């Protein structure tokens, strides 16, 4: 494996023993750190009977209470911050997909840590110094644009900071500057493909797509990969861990998302009992930031569902754990007539039907306590509502109504796609 594909080769290929020893030390240190520097966390831990001096690291991790978005909300805006305001250099806020946005403050060291994680992702995707990278998530409170930017600086790329929207201009710039790397919220790629087709142009220099921010099915990745003729990478991160790319991305082997374990400690827990699950079993991801300074989360319940796939050395040479693509968010789960399902399962089933395009919406209509589901999907002529209903019945076990619409009918958004619409009638 060429060295150019690593940003920090010794760290990315360290043995699991080395990684675990480091995690253990950092975890002990972080528990002491938050108790010493934050009154809210100190109270929370004291009430749970945690004594910093007695905490032995990974073997005691389950003694620490799990925190969630609710703790951020309770302490809005900076009640969980461990540094004085004068040390904060930047802040970001979650997109608020599931309620009140979460605030994440950054010190200089935190910005460097973010850039380091992101730069590893760029190299892992094959981006080399000087490569033109077009950054298409928005630059603002949402962490996507700035995270891609900080990382691109560290990875010595040529930054084209277009931000979101104005798709025709995005395509023109990509042609004028021979963009090799695209970064975007994954559902935005559909828009790019549509506009490219309308303009009648291709992007022959584009080779790498780094997409994330939302659940994505392998069917969707495959569609993008074959249509644009590029390698597609799935990048993962969230406001609470410090933004896009902090957790990791899949490598060229596409056999799971490598999580930067020297920076984060992972657990997969049962969403109800909160007990840690064995490798291979799907549950909710719980994350601990081992190196962040302003607001290191310890045992943060992400709401994201996944499982540990492998702790073996990967074909790419990296040793960091691999997790499965996020299959859904606990707060995304839909229940209809006793059947539980996630929007991503609907997407996977729809994309199996030839002629179906990537835009769809799940309309949940509640009437006198009974919920009916309508699936609106864009497709080419020849695809019928019956075909949609039959496929979803086979795959998900219930019968929504299928409405097939001409391509371009559903609204396009620049940020995260809105897939579920709940109505009371
Ligand atoms: P929110 O969407 O909760 O308002 P953020 O803007 O911080 O907050 O987005 C982080 C969330 O986005 C993650 O917890 C996860 O649910 C989702 N996400 C980010 N990257 C991916 C990815 N590659 N695959 C699936 N989901 C992702
Ligand atoms: Zn790998």
C-alpha cells in the first residue's frame, strides 16, 4: 500500500495492543479532566458514585453514566465546556434533525485534532497534495463545510470552497478547475447528476467522492459510483464528536467504516438496556472523545445504529476498528401496524426497482390513531405504484401506498434530505 494513502502511517497502522493501551490511559485522563474542569459533569459523576482516583480505565467504563443529546440541551449553550470562553476559537451547531441543536466549542488543539482526522480521511480516499477539492456542504454553523476545509488544509489540497447550492456553477467550476475530489452531503449528489444531465456535460477529471451526513444505502452508493465513474466514500462524524470525519470513513476496500480509535473509544450498546453488546451485534453506538479539549464527550449515546464488523488488520493496512454503515438513527425508526423499519430500508427496496430514481418521501398520515403510509417516489415511465407497493410488501412486510411521480417533482434541498413527513388528518 502506497504511503501516500496514509496521513499518519504509524498511528493508522499501530497494533491493536498499542491502540488499546493508549485508549486506556486517555480514558482515565479524560474522566479526571472533566471532573476537574466542569461542574455539571462532576455532579453527574458524583451522583453516579464515580471517584476519579479510583477509575481504572476501560475495565470500569460501564460504571460511567451514558450521556445523550438531552445533557447538551440541559446545559445549553456552554454548560458542558471544560475550558474558559477565552480559549474557544470556533463553534459549530448540529443541524437539529432531531430537536434543539447541540453546540460544540473548539480550542486550537481541537481544530488541529479535527483537521488531523479529516486529513486522514482525505488520504484514505486517495487525495494527494495539490488535488483540487470542491467543498459543497455549507460553510456556517453546520460543521460540514468547515470540517472539510480544515482537513483539506492539513492534507495540502487545493481548496475550492463553493459551499452548498448553485449546482450549475458547481459543475462549471468542477470543469474549469479539473476538480478531482467532491465532498458533499450524500443526497446532494442526486442533484448534481440531474443538473449535469440537463447541461449535457460530464466531469472526466472527477475521481473521488467523499459523502456523508446521512444514512446511505449500498444501493445508493453503487448508483453514484457507476453514474459518475468515481470511487465513493462514506464519511462519518457528528457535532458532538467534533464534526465531520472525526469518527472516520471507509477505505478503498469498502469493507466498513474505519473509526480513528486513537481518538475515540467505541461501544455498541443495546438501545434499551444500555448493556454493551458483543462484536457483530447491531445496537446503538456510544462514543468517547479521548483527545478533545473544550468539550470531550464521555460515553455519548449517538442514536446511530451499527455494529462492529472487524478488529483485524484491513486490506488497506489500517488496524483501526471497522463498523458497519449506519443503518438508521434510533429517533428515525418508524412503526406502522406493528412493523418497525428505517427510511434506509425503504430506500434500499425502492432502488432495487429498475427505473426508480433516488428521490423519495415517506408520508406518514395519522387519522384517529391509525397511521397510513404513502411512498412518493420519482421514477421513469413504466414504473407503477403497484410495483412499489409489491416490492415494499416483500421487503418490509407491510403495504404502503405507492405514488410514482415524474423525475423532478419532489423538492430538492441543499442540506440533509427530508425523507419522512408526518401529518395528522
Ligand atoms: P443532527 O443531524 O443530529 O442534527 P449533525 O449535523 O451533527 O446532527 O449530524 C450528525 C448525524 O448525522 C450523525 O449522528 C448521524 O446520524 C448522521 N450521519 C453523519 N454521517 C453519516 C454517515 N456517513 N452515515 C450515516 N449517518 C451519518
Ligand atoms: Zn481499510
